[in-house]
């Protein structure tokens, strides 16, 4: 059985005999990229949408909402790459 895509290493290190697992998973890497994109969208509309979402979910910090959204985006990308809906 192969390793699920989201658990595979973003930057595997090939050695003579095996692939060493070091660093972050693809899920963590994709979430980081998604978070970077969300933070780069610093328009007032995006900031207000994130603040509204945080309040709706009862999250006390907008950064918590951004992190959650980044993970959900990463999970959606991995599902699409694996051919899931």
C-alpha cells in the first residue's frame, strides 16, 4: 500500500537505497502556500471576509481562521490530485 498523497514528503531526499523522509508533508507545504496567498490578499474586502468568518465560527483570532482556511484549501487540492470530489 502506498503512502497517501498528503502524507508524502514535499521534498524527499533520495539516497542510494531508499527515499529518506525529512521535512514537511505535501499537506503542510500546500497549506503554507495557501496561507501565503491568503495573507497576500490584503485588500480590505478579504480582511473583512476573514474577520466575519472568524466571528461566525466563534474563533477569537483571525489568524486561526486563516490557518484553518489554508488547511482546507490544501485538503481540497490533495483530494483533486487524488481524483476525489
